[in-house]
C-alpha cells in the first residue's frame, strides 16, 4: 500500500460533518481527533462505518453541542456510565469519547478508566495500525498523529502492538483474537515479537466470554481467505483452547506405509473454496469447517482397506449441536442447516462415484430440500484431490448429478416433498386411529414415489394405498369400494417396498 499525503487525507474527509465537528470543538476550546478503525481504513482506502472521535476533554459535551449545531435530523444518545455519546445524522453514526488512560486487574478485561491525554489514549490501543489519529480542529485539519508508526506498519503489511505485547494481551486477552482477525481480514503478517506474545499469553483467553470469542471467530470465517486465521490460531496454540474439535483434525498418521491426508489442512482448503463461491454465507462456511469434524472419532486402520472413516458424516452431524451450544452459536434453524449439510455431504460424492440413478438422486433431493444447491456447492468444494484426472472425473459426474436434479425436480416435484395422501386420509379410509400401520402406509407411498414406481400424484398414490392396505389386511369403508377396485397394483412386483 502507499502512504497518503496530508492533502489526500483532507480530500478523503469530504463529509461536511467532519468540519462541523472541528468547528464545534474549536468553539469549546478543546482538541478533537478521528481515531482508530476509521483512520486505519481511510489510510488503507477501504470503506468504513465506524466513526470514532476522541476529545481531549468531555466527549459528551462536544456531542451535545454538535447536535445543536446540526439542528433538525440529528439524534443524540448519551451513555454517562461509559463517558460516551453517539450522534446519528444523515445515515452516519459518530461515537464521541474523552481521551483516557486505562489500567487493568489480572482477573478482568474491564479497565479502570481515568481522564488522559491523546498520547494516553493512543497507547491503550491494541495495534499500531489502530493507534493513529487525524486532527479535526480547523488550524490542523487533516494532520495525522502517528506516534507508533502505524502508517509504516500498514505499508509493511504488519500487525504489531504499540507497546509491550505481553502487557497488551495480558490486559485484554480478546486482543489476541483481534490480532489474528486483523491479519486475516487485511492479509497482513503478525510481527514476530507480537506472535511470540500470543503464544505466551494464550491461556489468558480463559477470562474472555464465549460471545466475544465467537464474534471474532465469525469475522475470521468471513474473511476473504479464512484459512490464514485458522493456521495462525493453530500455530500459537489458541485453537486447541477455543475450538478443540477443529484442532484435533491436525493429524496425519502413517501405518504400514499408508498415510491419510491431514484433515485440518484439507478442511481449510474446503473452507477457502467455499469462500470463493457466489453462494458463500457464514453458515455454509461453518458447514465446510465442520464437514469432517467426526473423522478423528471414526478413524480405523486395517491391512486390507488402509485408513477408513466410515460414518464420519453421521458422527459429525451428532457433534454439531454440542459445538454450537458450547460456542454460543445459535441453536435454531441455522444450526439445523449446518447439521444437515454435515450429515449429507457424502451423499452426492457417493452418487457421483457410481452410476447416477434416478432413485438415488430423487432421494437426495428429498432429503436436502431447499438446501440442495448449498449441499452441491459444499461437495464440489470438498474435491481437493491432487490427482487431476480424479478431480475432473468427480466434477464431470457432479454435473450429471446437477442435471438429474433439475430434470427430476421439474418432472416429479420432489423438493420439499409432502406425501400426496395424508395420514388423516389413510385413517379415514381404513377407519383407523393413529397407529403404526398408518406410518407404514405413508412410508410405503413415499418409497414408491422416490423409487419411481408411481408418479407423485394423488390418484396414483391413493390406488397404491388401497392395495397396500388390502395386503396388510385392512378393510376400507364402503364409500371407497369402487376406488379400491381401480388401478390395482401388485406390490410383489415392486422391489424394496415392504408388503
């Protein structure tokens, strides 16, 4: 990146509100500065919504005066317990705070706060790239304050703490997660001394709430190349403390000359593949991160087969709720979505490696429902073989599966399938109360449709129901006698349908 001149900084601060803030501060005889993330992103020429202003004095009083100056449309919120205020105006949110110094007790990341100078305020920042200010006062408008060489670190693409990194991370251990997160988001390298302090202070992460950890972890997952963050978390041994199931994938074992691939690095390759996809979302990325999470528990070596991981998808799906619960992730449809994709992720691969039958694709579509496109995206991302011929074969077969999915959905309407004959209709027809026989008939109808023996239509399913009931020894009401005689189906000719 290049270093911006003061003229370029002034031109970048083209929103009139910045001059208005400076004028208000001048009228009150106090200094005020843009600070932190907004300055960093301005210097990196990245968009930013976080506008923070530090006042050497009372930030609340400057915010109150600014609202009066802006007039109609400006809204003020004051948080006296924190000594901060927020001004909303024309779609912007501007946070005001007085310059302060902080000190910490070892068992808490909540600082003891006192009034301080601008230097004090910059010293308490986490990284040099976040420890810069831009003056808004009229006579110094656009002047960059950079006592810790943050601009040079940005030019060198370096994450470094402004003061002793051991003190920085020990005081507020969440900064360790932020260190990795910024390196991942920006594509920067962590300074060696700073990284060594990550390793030394990793146990301090135990005082941080899970909610704050997962907030940073999700930002890493949503980064352009999320694998960078997970490699750094593994390198400094933070990963085993915050996500032991993922850290357990970092294994590669050899027996009798046969090795399996390192599951951790394979998983990160799949995650990066998903990050490149147009369908990529946070929860699809979580599915990629967890798709092989059950492999360590299912790993078996035999002389005949080598390494196997049978049912790792099923075991992995059973692990998902526990992981989500412990990590304070949502226990709602988002968790169920991830669990479903982990459970089903082997199905398209198995189908594509064999003959692509209508029945297998129809059942895949039934089980995946509206998530079928995301599942196929995950499975294609899971093709990480170094064998170019094998990789191309899988891709070609996946195209066959995708085309079959389109053709069968248009013809059979299987996605979000509901049986054309309901349980209530079965009970009414055979004068039944809720019982196993009703479920057996419904299952037989579903299997007959998914296997292509009858069309997904009410009349065909009704006739099938009548014949199935007859073979089970059930008597239909007189009103159904005529229908019972129509279109008789011999169940014995339908392979796989229980009689």
